[in-house]
C-alpha cells in the first residue's frame, strides 16, 4: 500500500511538472526541470486569450470580415506528427496587449481566441491525413468565385517520413471550418516548366540520376540546374514540401514550394478555383536549396525571402527579387540585419503578414517566423518583425 501510494504521488508530481509551461519549469529553483524533455525556449510564449501558448506554426494570418485569422500547424507536445490545423482569431484594429513578462509587446500579442482545429487528422486507415501523418505550413485563401476558403498544405503520409512530398487541398464554406480534405497531389505531372525550350526539354530528358551517384559535385549541380530531379519526377508530379501561396494583382493564385528534393523552388499557377494546377509553372533559383518561402510585393517588385535547408536548425535567410512571379529572379543578400541576423534570429520564415497602416499609404508588412523547438514542436515560438525598405531593399531587424 505504501509503495502504491508513493508511486501515485511520484506520478502526480511528474505529470504536474510536465504540464507546466517551460518558463515555469526553467526557473533556477527548479533544477530538475532542466533534465526534463522540455527544451529551454529562446523567446517567450505567445499567449492566447486563455493564457495558453498559441499552437499554430508554419502558418499564415489573413484578414476576413473584420478579423485576423491565424491558421497554423497544431503540433503535439512530443513527437513529429500532426494533429491538424488550428485557428486563432483576433479583431482587426485592436492594439497589441502588453506582454505579461515585461518584454516589449509584438504585433502578435493580440487577444487571440482559440477557435479549435479547423482541419483534423482522421482515424480512417489509408487517408492522406490519417493520424500519424504530417501536415505542415497550411495557407488559406478565400476564393471569391467559389465562395470557399481553400487551404493548401504540405502533406506527408503516415509512416513515410517526408518522402511523399505532396500538396494537400482542403475546403470550407466558413473561415472557422471544418475544412474537408479535397485531395492531395504532386504538382504538374507530365508538364515541363512553362519557360523550358524544346532544347531544355531534350537536355533534361537525357539526364539520368544513375549517372550522378555522388551528390554535391560541380557536374551534379549543373545537372540539377538542367533538370535532373525535375525530369526524375516528370511522370509522378513535382515534389512539393515547404510552401506559400500568393494571389497576384491580376487575381492569379500561385503556389510556391520547395521541389526537386528541396534543391529548387517552383512557382505553379493554381486553377481559378484554387483546387489544382493549370500546368504552368516556373523554377526559381535551380539548385539553390531554398525553403520556407515567403513572398511580398513592394511597388513593382516581388521579393521572396527563404531559408536554407537545415531542417529545424536556423540558418541564414536568402532573398530574391523579380518583376514577375515567372522570373527571372535575382539573388540579394539576406534582409536580416543586426545581432542574430546570420541565423535569422533563431527563426525560419513562414508568412508575410500585411496590416493596413493608419498613417502611411502602403500597408505595414511583417515577417512572421517560427522559432522551432523540435523537442516539443507545440511549444515552438513565434517571431514577427516589421519589414522596412532601405534604398528599395527590404530590411528586417529584431
Ligand atoms: C524544415 C521545414 C519545416 C519542417 C522541418 C522538418 O526545414 O522548414 O517545415 O519540414 O524542416 O525537418
């Protein structure tokens, strides 16, 4: 009986410790917590209206009907699979609430109301969103033609790691969900990039991965630029992992994603209902190994801010500009400046949050990023930094 009692007390103590926010656990007078599985965060939590950390990562914030809608990955406290996509809302026009821990408030410190999971994983065996799958970087667009909210996301199948590399499409009549899975697919099977000449196609078709067993050599890199991996996936469709969406001034929606084994970004035009591809797509920085794309337009120039490919570990951001989404794209130095810039302030971009500015003509743009905590993805932090233009170049400081 004594043994049972002490076991029960121990269990209660451990579960109590695990249930606390990591800040509480990491206080100096709680040395045991340092040995727990919860990592030390480098940024404070983003509290929602109930005081819970916002569990929306790799997401987007869009305006609709007087509200900000923040959709993001709902991640479990431990492990790498997904629970679905969560939604938080806040009224547009309210001021950031002051941060409780005396750190300066950020634009994200609004009174976010948790609206639950708008897309949930299911228990149906074989479904692309079967529990155990991975749903990353959800982005939501409102389609005025169909009056539907369309969600695109990076979809990975249960038990298959990151090999499926597909795009998921889900729809809802309401911004609050529930979103229903429409289908998952790889972009543009059987299509060459729109700007590939007959010569380019002939050269790409002749490339064979078995002729390049060793990666990262100069000849391999040239072959990648010429379409070695593009051609490999020609029949099945192009790989599609980290992603964003962008609706251009003419109403054309684009899906921009890391493709070709994360070595090349592609920009693919979506059909007018946003539920598929028209077959028109372009490559961006072939062989450049970019991911986490975020796109903005300033004046007549498109700016693409990306990360390198080091998984959950931060790296130096990259930036490209073009006069059209179709390219050509020119590379620039990272827009991050000041201390921590070399590692993007420990974060990785996910979205450009466009806010109307009460004083200026042009909106205020914020670079939203995730400070990943792979040992507890649900607790990953958020970073939201304003983008200014200095001599026409975007600059981001912390
Ligand atoms: C990152 C990517 C994340 C996630 C992670 C998995 O590079 O940006 O969205 O896929 O890799 O390791």
